C-alpha cells in the first residue's frame, strides 16, 4: 500500500457518519424539501413571507449556521501567507471577474437563444460570485481555509463595486455591440452590500472573535481539540437545512416545469465544470499545491445564489423566468459541487505532499 493510499484510508477512517455519507444526506434533504413543498399547500408562500428587507430568514439562518463553524476554524494569524501569493490572487480575480461572467454570457446565448428570460437570469447568476457555500465545499474537499477566507473577502469587495457595472455591460452594452437583444438590470449598492454583510460579514466576525477569545481564555490546544470538534458538525447541519428550505421553496416550480429546468440546467452544468476545471488546471500547472489549487477551483465555480435570486425578483418579479433561472442555479450547484468535492479528494494523491500540505478533515 502506498503512502498516499494509507493517508487517504486514514482520513476516511476518521470521518463521522455524517461526513462519510454526505451525498446520501444531501439527496435525502433534496427529496425531503420537494416532498414537504408538495404535501404542504402554501408552504412556499409562507417561507417566502418570512423575510426582512427581501432577505429570506430561513435561508439566512441556514447559511449562517453553515458558515460559522468553518470560519471559526480559520487560522487568522496565517492570512499573510495567502496575501503574498500573487499567482493565486491574480488567478482568482481573472477567473471570477473576467472568465466567469464572460463564460456564462456565452453559454446563455448559445444554449438559450430562444428563451430571453432564462438567459438573462443565468447571466445574473454568472455575475454573482460566491461568498457563502464555497466556504463549506472548500472545507469538505480539504482545501486551504485561510486562502478561502481571503479570496471570498476579495470577491465580496469586488461584488459591491462591480456587480451593477458588469450587469449593465453584459445585459446592455455587449449585446448592443454584437447586435443581440438588450435588457437592463436594477440593483443598488446597498442590496449587494447587504448580501455581503449578512452572508459573509456576520459569520466572519463571529468566527474571528471565537478563535481570538477562545485561544486567549483557554489556549489553542483546547480551542482546536475541544471547541472546534463540538461546533464543526453544525456546518453540515446548516447545509442540509438550507437545502431542505431551498427545495421546499421551489419544489412546485421544479416539478411543474421540468423541461424548462432541464434547459436552464444544461448551461449551468457546463459552467460549473469549466470554471472548476479551469481553476484546477491553473493551480496544478503553476504548482500551487493541492490545498490552494482546490480553493482556487471551488471559489471560481461557486456563485452567490441569494444575491442573484434577490436581484432577479426585484427587477423582474417573483414569478419571472429570470427568477426561476436564479433558483435553478443553487439546485444544480449543490449536487454538482458535492460531486466535485469527491473528484477533488480523489485527485489529492496526484499532488506532492510537502510540509505545507496539511491533510485534514475535521468538518
């Protein structure tokens, strides 16, 4: 048995039942959400009504519970080792803010030329770079937590500054240059900043304070040996809860319009595969190592579905095709990126294990 094989076997042996059978639990959560949404009349309207200033409280709770444990694990004293890696930072900016929006624009027009509402919704999804679920995908794949925290923070700043500008460019300016149908987008800096503050700012501050106060009061050994193992499983509980809510909210649209969902799903599948594969190929080519290559790939592939859905509903209405396209985004992203977590773990043995490669999986 090779060293890599022994390492993989050791990691798998340490996984909890929740970790080891995660695809099963996610599949069950999807089915449960669809079933509850179908069996309880009006549940989708009730869940949609539980919101503050357009933010769904059930989804917000799920995402915050999901993100806090992972951000509590981040070693904030190591962030300077990430900010000095210009290759990774530069690649992340290019993938997220040049390649990603351009790729989604091209796929939307190539695969949905006759469905303008869905096409517009997909372009909006491509503009909303991930600041939430990517944290947990990266952690499940044993990526670099510190690098993920830095890249997500950078994405957040760019999202506030560039989302509306890129929306105007890809929906109005570029189609005009190409002789294609033009449309508009209506969003405010506050709407974008609010998404960043709620879904990144709150759990990031909570995670930082937890580590700072916990280590100061009880020491690092206690914090990482006792506190983290207790709060860690809540990341997956939050993920499963969020999936149930998402599928319960949109179950009726999914089951009543299966062909439309399939048409929307195709460009999304291509998009996730190309973005993840591009990030992985670049990281491997320049020798970033397994952890940072994994982080680069997942931060490139993920999207901020909450922002995309909110913008689509505010601009075009809750029952619009644009909103449906935004909703289908996370419903396709969840199973695809879970599968890519396992692809990433399978590829780990191909990377050289140096001193910077910390094999870990304590989510």
